[in-house]
C-alpha cells in the first residue's frame, strides 16, 4: 500500500480529521455494538414470522437436486439456519442500530456474555473478515480505521451495495486510501463524487449498505482493521419499529436464499471434480480478481489433488464449503489453506489434497467427513496473471495412488505434526475473538 501524508486533507472538517480512538480493551470484531446486534438477532430468529420464513426455505431447498445427496440432506437445515441469522443481523442493524459496523458471515462464537450462532452462506471464506453497515446517500459519514502492527492484507476493500448481497455499485480500495505512520486512516463517505480525492467513498443513488473485506492470509500474525463509523452531516437515520425489523428480516431471508441458490446453480454447470476460473464481476464483488468454484464428489478412498500456481498473487486462497455454500467449520479443522499457510513445492506451486480422511501428507484440506461440497480458489492482489495456467492439476485419485501422483518429494506429516498444525490454527482463529 502506498503511504502518503494526510496533509492534503486539511481542508476537511476537524471532525473528519480526528484520529481514530480505540480503547485498549475494546475488541476489534466483537464490539459493544456487535454484542447488541447479536442479542437482538438472537431474539429475532425466534419470532414466528421469521421461523415461518426459515421453514419455507427449508421446504424449497429440500426439493432441489443438492438435497438428494446424503451430505446435502444432512447439511440443509444448518445451512438455512446460518442464512437466517445473517438475514436477521442485517435487519437488526439497519432498523435498530444504524449506522453500526458489524461482523457478518461469522462462525459461531462466544465472547463473554455474547453468544452467536453461525451466519455463513454464499461461499464465504475462512480467510476473510466481512463487515457490513447501513448507509444512505442523503447523509455524510466518517469512517475511522486503525491498522495494526501486523495488519490484514494490503488490499482491504469497501464496497457499496443496495444491500450487502446485491451487485457492487462502487468501491474504495486500499490503494486509494492514505494511511498515517501510526496505521490510522480516515475515510469520508457521501453522495459527492471523489473527483480525484483520496480517502473518499461516493454513495450513489440507491446505495444502502457497505460491505467491508479484510483478508487474513496468516491467522497467527495478522489482524483485521479496527473500524468505526459516524454520521457527520444530515439528519440522524430513523430507527425502524419491531414490525419493520421483522418484515425486513423475512424479506432478507427470501433475497439471500435466492441469491445463494443462483450461485449454486451456476456452479452446477461445471462437472464434479473440475473447476473453471473467471475474473470477478460486480455480482461477486472484489471486482477484477480471479475466482473459481468447483464441486467435489469424493469417496472415502479417494482424494482430489489440486496444484495451483500463485504466479504474482499476494493472496491465493483454497477453501471448502458444504453442498449449500456454507464454509466447512474452519476454526477447528483445516478446511482451507492460504498461500501463507500451505507448504510450497520446489517450483513455487502449491499442491492441496482434499480428502475426507487424513492422507498423511502436507496441505491436507479436510472435508470433515463430507463427500460432496464445493472447493473455491481465490487469486487476488496480483500484478499480472495467466488465468489458464493457475490450475496446474485438478484430479481425482485413489488415496492408495497418492505417492505415485505426488512424487518422492512430497512432504509427509505425522499425527503429532498434524495435531500441532491444528493447535496453531485454533490459536490463530482465537486471535479474532480476543483482540
């Protein structure tokens, strides 16, 4: 990231220029606002109207081909419950706490008195911290941030949406944000065009949500940005009634569920155990980067071997999801590995081994017993890329034939080494909840 003095922004208001202030004891993700939103969302998902909307999605999804598989059937209700919780959180923030930056697409967690179930859907990734907040083009906002000593990847991103699952309207990338020597930054957001201004996010007509992405390629060292938002111009946004919150949650469930199935239908066009990469567009977010999602179908005695070439990418992610696009529990399983977590081959490529059981090699990506699901490749923050040469190998093999397929130089892993890998992963994940 290019670091420049914030002196050119002295023309901004004193409020906008005030340095971020974060209490030493405050948490980055499970903030006071987050805890209030979680508590309200916990109550909302028990509402009869929300439960009815949830049951309607279960019924609808149970009629889809995915539900005919053993894993699809077993994972269905859990996947719907996660989607419903994400829908409730969005409605709660918008109607009761707007604007409050909140952590979304979350795993289940408990921090102090705050306990939240999972809220993952839409092929979320373990390496990404997703946060959202409601906005309006009629208001002016200041977003204050603080990057840590070992911050998230250099390509953090703020996207403007109609709702946080809609098409991207516009974006502000880290390369367009000046960060002070102490890691602090201030961003203004309103309806006015940037016209060359840095640290400014334009809110076009129709904008109602921001989706903020931080990437943690190394869980044991990196932490996401600390963020706050406040209204500095225009009337304070009105808060909705309980009836409005309920109605919006029900509407969200329908929208989120339809979007999730659209993605899954698109992925189904590619045969199982194959993958096609594409440049991301406005529908997927992170515009201009490269992604590929392939279905895997693996027996107990099989493994999917995927060799990828990072080329110039600062970030290469490989993650697994259940058949419904919900990340496989990554906080206590190695169900994904970034380029900074995986062991590299001598030529710089990375070979991942997807299997339901430990094959005894490095870079095992654990399906946690699932035989059907999704494998996603994210190729980001690169200077140039040959998209046709990123995937060097993507092949289903017998576990008994792995030695022949991988060659003599393949790194083997003992049970003790695997246990140490898992312990380090758990410790890395816990940093998100304790910092």
